[in-house]
C-alpha cells in the first residue's frame, strides 16, 4: 500500500483516521459480500486496508521491511471458513481498530502531549469499527426518525382511565398475550414539557450511529431504520430518498437483503 501524503496536524491525522475507518466499516457492512468473496482462504496472506478516501482493498502486505506504515492483521482470509461468519467479521473489526490506532499513532508520534491527547479525544468520540459491526452500542428503540424516515409499530390499544391529583395519568393498555390473554394495567407519568422531551430525544439520538459509515446521528440528515437488524442508516449511504421511503412497507438494509437471498432455497 502506497502512502501518497503525510498528515502533519491533529486535524489532518484525524481526517485520515476517519476516512480509513469509514472505508473499513463499509467493507464489513454494506460491502460485506464482496469483502467475504475477496478473502479467499486459498490465496496467500491477505490484509484489509482502509484508505483515506473511504475506499477499501484486500491485498497482500507491503514487501518493504520495515513498511512505510504499520501493517494491518496478516492472513485474515485463512480464518474465514473456520469460524462463524459473524465471529470472523468481529475479529477482523477488532484488528481493524488496532490498525487504525497504530496508523494514527504513527502519524502523531511527533505531536506534543496536548496534541496527542486532543487527537485521542477526537478519535474516542467516534464508535469503534467493532462497535459498529457488532452493534455493541445499540440504539434505543425509537418510534420515529427525522424527516419521516421510520415507521412506528403499534403495541396495543390505549384509553385514558383516570387522572390523579398529581397529574399522573393511568392508562388501560390492552395487550394480547398469547399465553394469558389478559389485559395489562400500566401507569404513565405526567406529560413532560417540550424542552425536557427535546433533551431526551437528543440523548437518544446521540447513541445512534449509521450502520454504513459509522457517523453519529445529526438532525439535518435523512435516516432510515432496517426492520430486520434494527440498524439505522443515512439515506444517502443506502441510496434511499425520503420520497422512496414513503412507499417502503418493510425496509431491509443491503446486508439483510443479501443474507435473505442467500438463505432462500433454490
């Protein structure tokens, strides 16, 4: 792998890290079928490289010794067929995180203490490749997403039962229980003011990361949720527009769509 430039500032090193990270997440999520195909156990030792332009490649390790940059894990293809697929992808994700930190440390070795700390904090604000691939930091269940990008699922019928003096509303929620078939009573706290609701929404969305690029949630972008794996994606990352989403009854992300096709008997 050739190095075409040498980032020199904290911002430049972080930009390099973010681009390489996005490419490796892409290889292990949206492009996972192609990545899996390229990691042929019959081939020689292969490595997964993330490039700063958010492109990835599976290739042989660098021939020069020592290499110009730290090298990623060697021979990831050999373990492909000897492990469960999800475990193999998780293992590659962990090694990818280690390599990304090694490259960032290589570039930042000449920084002073304060700059190294600032770089690490910027990196640490992003979820790791492992967290994105395994959904280790899973988002809370949401009933809606900005710009109408998701569909809420009904959980039963509600009707107001009574209102106490302190403002607590007791609702009678009838939920069909296949085993008991009994209605369930549930108490709900008083309605929260708009400011408090907005703060909770921000906290909730703050734990949401795009399943394709790994970027955190922002209100100014369209998102859509997969009804199978429950991951959330930028519409642009999975090529779904708000207009198209309106006509999708059940959305399946690229990985789940491909997985279903593969599991379907011929």
